């Protein structure tokens, strides 16, 4: 009998976010439900919690509703790439993981960072990710999508906007130490999304139970028309 593993983080008003991102809001519309049932309205950033970035997120053509089901669902691997703060995942690292990443796989990177989901500053600021070589390696493998248990597979050093949000952390000394050839700004998003490879971010849940396994992976978002992202239910079947 098949076993199902939920790899989705819970989403609510206290989910991790940066200072510039709005808090999730929910409203009960009691006046619309005279029979005693409840209807809720939510206001939430589409990039909060476990979510998927469609190519449209960075201005490319494919929108959320245009991602084929055969891309969202299929064979994949969850690989152990445990890292410390600002740790780096390289092409050499990906070449050594087990099980091996095959062409067309859906890939989830387990860095161990999902354990810090409730420590917002650590989770959102200090997370590890791919350098340029790692991104290029996944592109060459023609993977179907790339997920991680961090705010993004994109290394924090690649996202220069955060430097203006937290200059107390990204001091002149830290910024000067970043190798921009190794960490070009937004390289992971720009490269993968340009090639119609969606990114699944903030994976968690039972991820440790399926790490090191080849199995069926599914990332199912609502079919919002013409949007660039959405919350997604990620699960594995083994």
C-alpha cells in the first residue's frame, strides 16, 4: 500500500516573512452565511509559506495555470545537502548526492533549514543555497522543478535586495566578502525560470522521512489564471 508524506509547511499569520512582506490576514464573512456555515477571505502574499514560483515571477511567459501537470507531478528525489548558515551547494555536491539526480527529475534539497522555520530571522536571512555552478548543473540535467526547505533554492548572497532591508547584518565587510561571480544577483531565479523550471520554496513537513529516497513527488497549486506564484501542497508518495 502506498504511503503519503506531506512536505508542506503550515501557513498562518505568524509564518516567516521579511520586513517588507505583509502579514497574512483572514476575515470571517458571517453576513454571507445565514445558514450558519463559515466563509473566510484571506489576504496573503503568494510567496508566503510553501509555494511555487512560475516563470512569470521574473517576467517570463509561463504563468501558474500554464505549468503542465506532468511537470508538477512525477518521479523525483529528496537529497541530503545539510548545510550551516549561508552554506553553499555546488555542482560537485549535487554530483555526489544519493540517489543520483536523473534527467527530468523533480528535486528537493534538504539542507536541514526547515528546522528553523519558527526562528524567523535565522530562517529568512541565514539560509544556505545554490551557487552558480549548482544552478548550471541542475539546468544541464533538465530537471522538472527544483525545491528546497529554505526560503529559496537561491542562495541569500544572490538576493542583493536583502542588504538594504538588513544593513545591520549585511555590513560592508560581509558585502565585500561575497564573490559576485559565484553569486550573481538573482541567478537561480533568472536561469531556472527562463527555462520553464519552476521553483518550490519553503518545503518542510515530513521531509526528513523521505530524504535519500527516489519516489513520486507532487506540487499542486490552485489554478490561478495569469498569476506568477501560489501556495502549494507538496507531498511524496512511496
